C-alpha cells in the first residue's frame, strides 16, 4: 500500500503542506480514534439487533458520564485508578512486555495501605499517608517487578505469569483481610481497621474529586517524559523494538525490564492505596473492582503513550460511570459495558494491521525533492 | 463399618476432586495444545470457556437436553476460535493481545446474555456411579464419574495419536514448527491455523459446558476462576503433548480440591491460601520449566510466547 502510494505520488505531484513525519503523527492519532468509533458502531449494531435503541444508549452514556457537573465528578473519580492501572500495562509494553495482571498490584497496594493503618495507627496524618503510599507502591512494584524479573531471569512468559499472580494476589487479600488484618468490628464485609480520620485523602478543592486523579495525571505525564524524553526511555524503546540489537549495543535489557515493570506495578499499587484512603476507608474485597482489566484496554487504545492514556481513561471511566443508569433505563444487564469494551478492544487491535501501511494522509505531504 | 474414615477422607476427596475438577482443564488444554502446535496461542480460551458454560446451560435449559447444551457450547466455542483465527490472519496483529481482547469480549457476552439464566435450573450431564461396589459414601462420591471425563481421556490419547500418525497431525506440526517449510510444501498456513484455533475453541466450549452442566453444575458469573487461562499455562508445562496435558490436568484438579478436602476434615484456616494453590502450582511449574537461554525442547518453533 505505502509502496504504491510512494511511487504514484511524484507523478501526481504532491501539493500538500505537511512533512511526512507530521502526516504520520496525525495518522497515528486518527487511526485509534477511528477504531474506537468503529467499535462503538459495532456495539450500536449489536444493540439494534437486540431491539434496543443505540441512540438512547449513547445519549444515556453521555448524560450519566459527561452531561453534568455531578457526572463529571463521578467519571473523574473512576478515572483516577484507571490512569494508574493503564500505566501498569503501558510502561512494560514499551519494552515489548504484555503485562495484564495489574489488578493484583492494585489489590495488594490497597492491602498494604490497610496494613500500615493497622500496624502503626499512631502516625500523624501526612506521615501516615506517605507511609501508606510507600507501602502500596512497594507492594505493587515488587509484585509486577517480580514478573519482569521472572521474565528476565527465567524466561517465564510475563502475560500468563502476571495474570496468575493477580489471582494469587486476590486470594492473599482475602486471606489477610479475613484473618490477620481483620477488624473484628467488620461483620458483614470483612475489612481491615478503618483508617484514622486524619489519614483520609481529601478532595481537590473546587473539583470534588480526590487527589488520586492529580497523582494519576502527573504519573501519566511523568511516564511520557520518561519514555519519550530520557535516555532510559530511549533505551527501553530500543529494547521493545529489537531485544538482540539492544543487547549488542550494550543496553541492560534485563534491568530495564525489571525497572519498568516495577514502576508500572508501583503505579498500580498507588491506585489501590487511593481506593483505600480516598474511597473505601479500609481495605476489603471491593478493591478487586476490575480497574486492572479496563486499564489494559485503555493502554492499548492509547497505544501505550502516557499522554494519550489521560483522555482514554476519562472516556472509559465515563462509560463505566454510566453503567448503573443504562441498566435501569434500558433494562440492560450490567455486563453491557464489558461487551462494548470487548468490541472496542478488538477494533483497536484490528487497526494495528493498518498502522503505517494505510497512508491516508499521504496526499497532504509536501513534494519531496 | 462406620462412615467415619478420618484422615483417609483427604486423599479420597483429592482423588474425587481431581476427577471432577480436572475435566474442564483436560478439554481446554488439549484444545489449546492443538492450537499451539499450529504455531498460535489463544489466550482468549478463558472467555470461550465462560461463554461455553453460559450457552451450554441456556440451551440445556430450553431443550431439556444437556447433550444439546454441550453441542451448542462446542459450536459457540468454534465461532470464538474462528474469530481469533480470522483476526490473527491479518498482518501485524498480535495473537496474545487478540486473546486478551477475546477474553474480555467472551466474558462480557456471556454475562450479558447469561443474566436470565442465573436462576433457572438446567438438567445435569449424567454421571456413571463407578463406586457402586463400596458401601462408603465418600468412595461412591469420589468415583461418581462423568461421561465427559472419560471422553476427555479418550480425546487426549486420540489427539496425541492424531498429531503423531495422521496426515492432518503432520500438517499441523509442520505449520507450527516452520511456516516457511509449510509454505514450501504448498500448505495454506493461515487456513491450518484457523481450523486448529477453531478446534481448540470448540473443545474449550465443551469444557465450559461441563462447568455449568455438571460441576459445580449451575450458571453464575463466578463460574470460571481462571481455568481457561491456567489451561494455557498447563500446555507449556505439558510440553505440547496432549497426553501430558491429561496428566497435568489431573494434577491441577487435585490441587484445586486440596482446599475443600482439608476443610471437610476440619482444617479451615488458610482456606484462601489453599484456594490459591492451583495458581501458585501453575506459576511454580512455569518458572521451573522455562529457561532464559535455550528454547524449550519440543516447543513449536513458530510460537510467539517462546520466541
């Protein structure tokens, strides 16, 4: 495709105004957006077949997810853990590692935060919050960093290992929350002891959303800088392109793999900490809410680019925030959003086949000398 | 003779559990084995398993026949396999990522359509009471063997024989070991992989039907706890041999039965840790059998996860 376009272009004479790099960059933005749209259209057809109005569905999603100030608050609060969960997929992905067990790091991060509150409840507020954040990041970082280490040291497939570890993490959480760390006062839903009031993380003034959102956005920006603007990120991208070439260049592929997986895991662990400290108030089974799995989709939609994760996470947070209203108004099951996510995911992966081959903006490029 | 057999109940319950719990593992892992021998990996079998469980249960409920349900589950699995195989035919599409997407999609569809079937009761698949000679209820319970378990054993041996001795088996192996060699022989690589993935999907669908129609024997959203995924890991441990998949499945079934078996004799602390035993076992075996420096012996050369 691109070969033909390249050959045909000089004869036709390119009257365009873009450099080839710019044209390719715009294409790299348009293609995932088109895939997102295609997935949403496929879901609309699916709904129409079931006799439900797709228009009503998307209007409700808009209303419940983005229509009012209240719905924005709700959406952004859900976006906070999704941003951090998506980074747990995106950072290792730049090295060519497909990590899908972020859920485990979120859960353990939350449990670590709850454990700190149980073990040293006497700390003053800010110190307690810092201790929780450190414990959560360490738990998540060790968990997912361990996957990177297994990959590097033993060649264990990281995709399967990370998902198995997610199941183990949830079992570990249940074990701790119902045993060692259980607050005897929590009867119906076993939980850790409630956080001291001063340890609770408050809202960003004027926004009504907890500080996890700000941390998530900062983490996304920092990850983008790390990947695109530092030598470590450059080395990671080379490893992701071709491990053998990177090793011949003397790049520490193994250390990079461990470092990036650990960093991603630490972010996911922080997501768990914010769920505990800003939302639930204690660690319990609500931590396994599926944020880790939606994060996979968000990272792929954003093509593992830290900045693109921000709008992608907000979009899917809006979809998930609208789930309740859609269920009630359209009498659709709660798994509706899961079907939509599956369709969008498939459409995005299908668009990979067109990436860099379907040069639909070639006609806008400047004539080459 | 009293019914109290004390600690002997533990190995007996593990044996019974191994037989009951292993059947879905057998079907999914033998199916995945065929897919992987053709050089592709389908991580979406977890979604296929859940959708198979739902569709099998729904059809069995409406028709009153668990066998029609099993057939429907196999057909649904076949469609999921075809979808995976078809998408992976396109250039530059990552089979692992497609598997993850299909895992979400299959699970989502199953929950979406399965909502009305959580309450109704569908007929179960029949079991053969091979423990009739014993007066002990524990022995009878352990040896109450489902027809699909026997079919699974036959399937594992048949698949091994097919891979080794038939033209189809040879074709699958050539495609899995070297796509270039296969093309040179005039084999349509994509078509072989498409149908190998479809067959794997159909078997995973049957595994799902076993879950909802026999053990645990009802449809709900928590029906699969990652069996589809563990089965994929199990194929690596089984070194891509269907008969080894059978043995590994039995081992996993036993590990999965450990928690409930210990609970039945009064060991209840650490229940959740025993629940994690199959996952930990899978991971431990993966770590033990993987290697950084050399390709795994008998691994299909085209497989993306070992490159």
